[in-house]
C-alpha cells in the first residue's frame, strides 16, 4: 500500500502540482489550504477527475486548526509542509501574519508529526542565504541578514527558524525531517499577484503593456520548472540519506531580469517595452535586493541522482503557452 500523503498549502502553486504527481503515482492525497494565496482553480481538475475520485481529499481550513490537523497528520503516512506566507511583496504587505504563519504554523506541523512519528518535508527558501552573494550557494554557507528595520528579511528569518526547529526535532527526537531550500520555482498555475517575476512579466507582455523591471535589471536569478521540483521532492522523501539534511533545489541557468524580460518579449511576439522602476517606488525606501542567487545542487544530485535541468527557453515557452490557452 502506498503512503497517504498530506500536503499543507496543497491548493497553492507547488502544492497542487505535487498533489497531481502523487495522485498519478497511485497515492491517496489529502490537502489542507486556507486559500490565502492558493486557489480552488488549481485543484478543480483533480477533484473532477474520476480516476482520483476516492483518493483525493480537500480540507479548506488553516493549519492553525489543531483539531483538524490532529486528524489529518494522525491518518497520513507522510507530510509535505508547503503552507506559508510566500513572496517578498506578500510579506511586506502582511508583516505580522506572515511571521506567525511561517513560525507558529510550522511548529504546529512539526509537533504533530513528532507526536505521530510521521516523516515530514519542510519547505525553506533561497532567501535564507540573505546577503551571501557568492555563486554557487552551498547549504553550509554562512548567512548574513539585513537589520530588523527592513521587513523583507522577516521572510528569510522565519524560514531559517523553521529550519532550526525541524533540525532540533530531528536531533532531539530523531523525527525524520527533510528540509528543502527552493530557489525560484516557476511554471503554469503560478500567479503574478504576489510579486512573482515570470508570471508578472508574461502577463504584461501578452497584453503588450510595458514590462516593469525593478531596479536596473542587472540582478540575476535561476529558475526551476515546478515539474522537476516536484520530482525532486518525491525522490527526496524516498531517500533515507536525506533525513536530517538541508538540500538546495534550484535551476542551472543564471539570467538577469533585463535579459529575462527581453526573452519574454521575443518569445511572446510582444510589442512591450522595458521600463526600469527604482526599488523605492515599488517597495519601501529601505528595500534591498540581492544581486545574484545561484544554487549549488551537488548535494541534491548526490542524494537522488538527479538535479533540475530544464532550460529557461523551454520553461518560458511552456508558461507562455499555458497563459495563452487559459486566456481563450
Ligand atoms: N515558488 C517559489 O519560487 C518558492 C521559493 C522558495 C520557497 N518556496 C516555498 O514553497 C512553499 C510553497 O510555495 P508556492 O510557491 O507554492 O506558494 P503558494 O502561495 O502558491 O502556496 C502556499 C499555500 O499555502 C497556503 N496557506 C498559507 N497559509 C496557510 C494556512 N495558515 N493554512 C493553510 N494553508 C495556508 C496558501 O493558500 C497557498 O495555497 C512555501 O512554503 C514557500 O515559502 C517557494
């Protein structure tokens, strides 16, 4: 019998894609989501698919409902904890609830996993590397954050606290925890509403509006297709050596935001032009952005024998096509 998988934040971008993968592998999947940034649209096709009728269960509620969580964690085989306040813009708009969700929410999940001795994956982020600008970034690298007057660092600090808590459970109670640091993960179903760059640029390009690039556009990132991220999660949850470890999951191709915008204009045959907007006009005046964020994925590869390799052109073509199809 395959494990019953509980996915917190399962109506979100990564969660809904992961739920679909686990269902296709034959697992029973239960998701819990309060729809704060997730959407029923992301999972409707799974609910309507006759193949998954008795294997896909949805609870619309918060992970802070301990009675509901007690039942869900108690009856599953493993937990993938993705529910969180996500994205720099969302964090800046909701500073207090974001910290509560990310720290106390994760503590609830870990406490229940410990009670029922369930293996759990904790979703962290490349943001925890803070001001570290070396490339590539390794899991053992030191970390420096900006000061606490700069609210954007609260996302990184809260996710780092999740890592410490998960590692502490593992060290003190041998709870099987796997911690992943996602670098920018992209793909169909991601919304640009909360500041995610690729869906925002693509929506602007498809409407032939100016593409608004923050700063001077020289900052670089890598992007990973959500399909590959989900494959990595599934393999890591089956890998005994990943227990008690922190693992980067990220893409290979470094690109500046200016080049990214130009590629999107070209691939979508858009007449959009680039407009550079200073950070202080988008965020508060003390906002800081990182010039570079490139992952080392050697540890991931040594654990599961694969690392994300879909190139940016293919990723962009896939997302542009899905945006066009959905707009019809
Ligand atoms: N997408 C990325 O590039 C990226 C990068 C780094 C880290 N992450 C992490 O991956 C995870 C998933 O992110 P995503 O990109 O799918 O974002 P998302 O916003 O689509 O998913 C998060 C989900 O959690 C749900 N949620 C939030 N608070 C909740 C609560 N209290 N109870 C129940 N559900 C709640 C939201 O409604 C949403 O569906 C998050 O933990 C995020 O921090 C994502």
